[in-house]
């Protein structure tokens, strides 16, 4: 795939905290997700994770550094191994870029965890 309409892609699903894969490049997945509410504390021990806000805003809470508030058009890279807690007071649309090996919630497994093989291509 060379071209994607992100707004159209976001219109294909309604659930929160469940990434959808829209592209791949250089052993990375490009994913989109709708977020609302508070997720869970987790980290990705060996992978950085890029958050780009398409719509809304997102608060990234950290245990070892200042929290980061992201608004539409802004991005932030969470370094590998850093514990973070994403919080979206209102619906937020986010694009994620991360290595294909990145587990949804790192080594923290809950009922909200979606295995990479279960993250649908759209």
C-alpha cells in the first residue's frame, strides 16, 4: 500500500485501545487506534514507540519523568523500557509506529491486551 486515507481508516472501527495495522515498513508496523479513558501502566522493554495524534489529545503519564500532553498534529516517542500510562479524557485518534515485535502492553498482560497476531489489518 502506498496511499491511505487515515480519516477513512478510522471510520472502519469503533472500539478503543485496539490497534489496527495499516502499513509496514522496514520491520515496523504503522498502526492506528481510537483511545478513550485510561489504559494501563506498561512499557516496551526493547522497542521505542511513536505516538502521533490525528484527532483529540492524549496525556502520557510517566513514573520517572514529567508527563507529556499531546494535541492534534503533535508526536512523541516513548523510549524503550519507559513505563507509561496513556490517558484520553475524550476520544483520541492516534497513529503508532513501532517495531513489528512490539507487544501491545509489553510484558504486562491484562484483558485489554491484544496480541500482535490479533491486531487486524485494515
